[in-house]
């Protein structure tokens, strides 16, 4: 298995936003999993936890499904992530 590439020790750049948005929507990790399942995307609480804590990659279809489940745009999910590229 190959090495996972990281950006400043982060496996993804949306985890912090995902957690904030999910909590602002009043959803538990389980609730979010249920909404994703209705969209045909199977994710478990452990997946959500690992994404929110920058320990798991996010596939492109997962990021889109997360946005649909949360009623947000991709821009909102990726808000304030430019900071990861400023050195």
C-alpha cells in the first residue's frame, strides 16, 4: 500500500469545516451517516470522525454527497482552506 500524501500533516483540508457545519446543523455523526446513506453513499461514524480529525482522505464523490446531505455548497465546505497553501 502506498504512502498517503499530506499537506502540513493534514490528510484533508475540509475536516474542520465539516465538523463545524455538521454541529451547526445540529446533526450527530450518525445522523450525517444516515443522510449520506439516503444518497447512496455508505459512510460510518468512524469515517466521519476520521475526516473531521484529518486522519482520512475524502473522495470527490464523498465531498459532493457531504454537501448535499448538509445542504451546503462545495465552496462552503472548502471555506477558509486557502491558508493551507500560504507559506
